[in-house]
C-alpha cells in the first residue's frame, strides 16, 4: 500500500480542526498540532494558519516525519499502515517500540534491518492483531482515556480491520 493511500485512511480518522481543552496537543487540524506545524515551517503560526491546513499541506510533513521515520516503505502494507497511524497519533519512537516489542526486536525506537527482518518473519495477521492490542492497551493507560477513549478505541478497531484487509488485497 502506498503512502498516499495510507495517508487517506489516517486523515479520515484525524478529521478537521479541533481545539479541545483536554487535548494536550491544543489547536490541531488534520492531525497536525500547532507545535508540529511550527517546527515544520520553522516559524510561529497563528491558529488561523492551522485551520487553513489542507491534506496537500500536511502530506510532505507526514511522509518525512512519520512514514519515513518508521521505514514504512520497507514493511508489508497492513503493518506499514498500523505503524504509520500510530506514529502520527503517539509519535514515531513509540510506534517503532510497539512494533519492536511485538516482533521480539530490541526496543530502541529506530526501525532498522533487524526489526524489518523480524517483521517479515512473523505472520502478518498475528503481527497486526498483537500490534493493535498493544496500542490500545497503551491508550487505555493515558490520563485522557476518559475523554478520548471511545474515539481512540474506534480508531484502533478500524485500523486493525483495514490493515487486516490489506493482507488479502496485497
């Protein structure tokens, strides 16, 4: 599965502009927080700039900061989608460590040849299910679970279904 197709799935979950008082990310659009966008742009921006973001604006950021950071191009499609979605939602280091834990690799947060070899040796359905279980368990421990848990649980369930479908669709 291509970056572009996975990004469409991610953006469907991320939705549009939100600025929920309980969300530590603050003003966010298409899953991109104000702080992340400022880091990407290299200068401060106002909330209107976040509201104005488009999928074309955030795609290069998501490719470099999340997709490339977790070596998604080197993974089977369903696994790549799971890890990419988690990277955007919880950070690429955490997404990598979840994957490394599931495949029995050293949990250093950097996906390299050993992690990728372990990914390719594992049954993809088993890997996706274990990965989504690990992700959901992590989210349930967050102090904001009470506020955002239903949405996160729905998202992980949908990511699991989509990723499993990617196995059979090639």
